[in-house]
């Protein structure tokens, strides 16, 4: 078993790389566990929950306060939320879900500052996907069929939100290479090659599916 955490700047094809790594390693893919749970609990599209996810000190916490119960994504008992708009509570429940995944089936986790939450996990590979801003903008524009101006706005706003989340909760910089065993300029290689690099590194660290 084991964990692969993938932290990514926006515009690095992380949404394609994450599932591909999970398939290659025969591990579950955990794509932002909390937003999935929030979306189900509120009956809103996942995209709506993800839009708010990662933005510290926003209306997301008011949404959280309306949740009575959020399903445990590992298949165990439910995680119960107090009906209080409490950022600290949301952070703790997020970490609880991530630790349940790490201590249970393992998996590939995208985002959610999992690299910081699980930094002491022994059977883990922590990966950062990054790249020059202009190249990430161009890649996003191609992937989403956007003009460059709109792609630039999306990249900058999403990067700011993720940076704010990490700083607010963990006082850490997600761009700090010391947090990772593997840092890749994902704009410099095809997605398949980025996937292969991560899979090779994971296998070298002994990460494999449960028997």
C-alpha cells in the first residue's frame, strides 16, 4: 500500500495525471475528498463545491455549517459535523479523512494540502507539478478551449486561492521544494511522461496496491 500526494499549480494537467497514476499503481484515486463529500451533502454539483474549495476564510465555511453529516469516503462510519461555521473544525475533519485513506486502503490524493497533512507518513511519495506561468496558461487554454486572457485569469485566481489556503491553515508555501520528493515541470513533458515519472518514483519507494 502507500500514498501518493500530488500538489499542483493550476494548468499542469493534474486532473489527468492523478487518475492515470492511480490506475498504473492500482490504487484508489482520491480527488479532493472533502469537496466530493460536501457536494453530496448539499446536493450541489461537484464543480460548485470545488469552486469554493481551497479558499480560506470565505463563504465555504457558511456552507459547511449547514452540513449535519458527511460520508466517510473510506467506507467506514460517518464523520459528523457540528453545525458551526468553524474553519478549525473543517480543517480537522479534512485531515481525518486524509489520515483514514493513508492508514487504510492508500491511494493517490490530489490537492487538499495532503502533502502537508501527511508529511510524516512513511509510505508516501509527495509530488509537486509546476511550470512557468505562460506555459501553464497556454496548456490550460488548450485543454479547456479558452482564450489566453481567460486562461490567464483562471490560472492566477486559482493559484492565489490555493496559496491562501495553505498559508492560512498551515503557514506553508506549496511551492517549497523541500515538501516533496519529486518536483516536475509538467509543462515540459507530455502527460504520459509525467505519469510515468511519478509511477516509477512511487514504485521505487515501495508503494504498491494492497494484497
